[in-house]
C-alpha cells in the first residue's frame, strides 16, 4: 500500500482559473506541492497529478491539450463549467484523455478524494515519478526496409547536415528525427519539434525566431523562439511545406547565415542548431506550382530519408500491434491482449491509409472494445465480412489477392531471411523479388 502522506506529491494546475486559485491553500494544507503554468508552456514542471482548466473554446482544436497529456506521463483531471460539459463530444474527449473531471464550483472534499485516487493510480502505473524507457522512441520492425532505415540513420546521425524526411502521414517522420537526434553528438542538447502547419500564419515568425518587447501589439516581454530554444541541439520542422513563401525566404537566410533576428530586433543572433525537416508533400511538384521555393528545397534536401508506408512492410504489423497492445493496456487500465487469427489476417490485408498512427489508434480501440481474451477483427473496426469475396472478383483478381496474402504471411515469419521465405513458397529468390516488386512490398 502506498504512503498517502508522501511529502513529494506534486500537483500541476494548467490554465488556473479564480476557482482553482481559491482551492490551492486547501491542497497545500493537505500536503500537495502545487505549481501552475499556461497551456503554451514549452517546458511544464514535472508533476504526479495534473489539473487542467478545460474551456469550450479549446475543444474544436485540442491538439495542445493532447500533446501536454501525451508527453507528461501522469494522470490528468479536467476542470470545466457545466455549460462546457454540454458541448458536443466533450464527454468522449474527457473519457479518452482524462482520469476524471470536476465541474465548477469545486466540491473540496470530492476534489481531495479524486486527487488521491489519481495519485495512487499514477504511482501504481509508475508514472510521474520516474521517466520510463519508452519503446515508443524506437523504430520498431524487423523487415528488411526497417533494418535498412536504421542503418541509414546511424550514418546520417554522425553528420551535422540538414536532413529532409519524406513520407506519408503516420509513417513516423518525427520518430526518425528523434532517432537522428538521439544518435548524434547533439544528443545531450534539446530536441525542439515545430509543426509548421499548426501555427497561425501571423505567429509563425515570432514562434520560430522570437520577438522583442514591444515588437507588436501584445508583445509585453521578450520571447525566445524555437531556434534559440534548440541551441546546441536539434530543431525539427514538421510539415515544412506549409510555411508561407515569405517565411520560406526567412528560413533560407537563417540556414545560409546561421543567425537569426528576433521580430522587432536589430542585432543578429548566432545559432548553433541542426535543422531536420519533414513533409508528406511532393516538394518537386510544389516547386512547379510555385508553392515552395526551389532554393530552400536544395538547402533542406542535403540528405534524404524516406519513411515507408505500413502496407509496404506487412511483416512488421504483428510486432507493432503487440507493442501498441502493451503500451495502451497501461493507459486504459486493462491487461494486454493478443490478436485472433482473424484480426491478424484483417490487419495484414488492410491498406493502412493512416499507416502506423492508424494501427496504433485501432489497437487502442480494440483494447477498449475487446470482451474476450483476444482482440477480434471487429474490435479493430476491420470487419472481415466487409472484405471482398471471391464471387465479386474475377479469377485474376482472386489469384492476385491470394498471391499477395501468401507473400505477407511468409514475410511475417521470415522477414530477416528472404532466401528461406522463397524456399517456403517454393520459388526461386529472383522470382520472390519479382513478386515483391509486383505487389509493391519492400
């Protein structure tokens, strides 16, 4: 049984309202060490339990809330008004992302009980108190493409050159960038990620380069931008193709001169940052349509990495699915479950337009909905009955599907030994490669 009077019980209050501030003396008297911050704080204090003031205006764009919760490794309690609670979909959002919620005004006794339960759950799951080695920081997979990708990243990490990561959404572009940073000589420096498509256009320059006090209306104090925050480390510009053209010109100048100027400033500031960039957009076509600067493309595209879609490495799907089952079982408080044969078949034949991100979401859904000892295809939203049957296809299409399924099955077993995979199918190695190329499996 955990000691409920642990003097180091840490509570973080995010976006504290007047009711929250009135509650703090009571919580401090009960032994909580209380700190507070705003939602846009880039480095919130560590905590065991978080209390977040949730407002209706935040619900249509909850990305910052999800990012805070995902990166904090703790239990969160939402605080909201009764009106906000009636907002469409707020119930689903709270049940997915929060341990519990409270409506205003506070019932102090109930808050104390809920905080105690959240703290106990955080301790039970090993959260908040210690930073666990999260396998989610690793590029998982034993297929030949993943082995080649890891080998390539080891080579690229040794340099300070700019790297452009290209791939479909959900294929792990940020994970590639974090791997490059972790394996580089800058590993002890900060890793700062910026989603260029998620920042309002009028704020991008200030976010990247910072601003001086009085630079514009509302600039009440100096702000350090993302380039300066990443000093000595790595800056990752995700979805760089979403930058407006004038900002692309500014970025090009920064990469060439290795110095920035804050908005409203006059003095150049030297920077020591390695820049990594990523996009799912075909930049060559964007250049042709005048949506991306050609000179910036060549500056960013010094070294290249392509992240492959999940459908191109079906042999990794069972491994990834098992990993997500282990990971999300902790999050939702259920034991990990294995997958039925039907679920494995459905996963191997699904086209995965959302790639690994879609797989992670479907496994989380499967854990929540599964009622037996295994996760079934229908729990994943992959109903086998909806798969096209033979009677609806030509003989040629049926043979094509069966051929691909055979390749997927054998690659799931022998992804490290293609000669053995070819022998199991009774074909030569060149024929096996030809079949992989035919079915676009790498």
